[in-house]
C-alpha cells in the first residue's frame, strides 16, 4: 500500500518481465506516464476510465500473446 505506481510496476517487471501492465491512475501526470512507459508498462490510463479503450488495449495484448 505504500508503493507508488512506478514502484509497483518495477517490482512486477522484476519477477515477471513478460507480463503486460496497464497502469490505471486517478492522479497521474505526464511525467508519471513517461516513467511508466520507460519502465515497461504497456499503457497508462487516467481515470475516469473509458472502458471501451481499456477493452481495446486488453484485446491488443491478447492478440500479441
């Protein structure tokens, strides 16, 4: 609970580098987006969530698997 999103991303990628990550945030900045993309996140979405956009991203990830 005390980790920032980029820290969670780094931990996941450390143990499971092949896992595709979509970051959902309520307070993300452009700097956060760039850091997450550089850290290996597939996508970075600010809330409120556009569910159709999220589903399209998931479909794209599944197609590549």
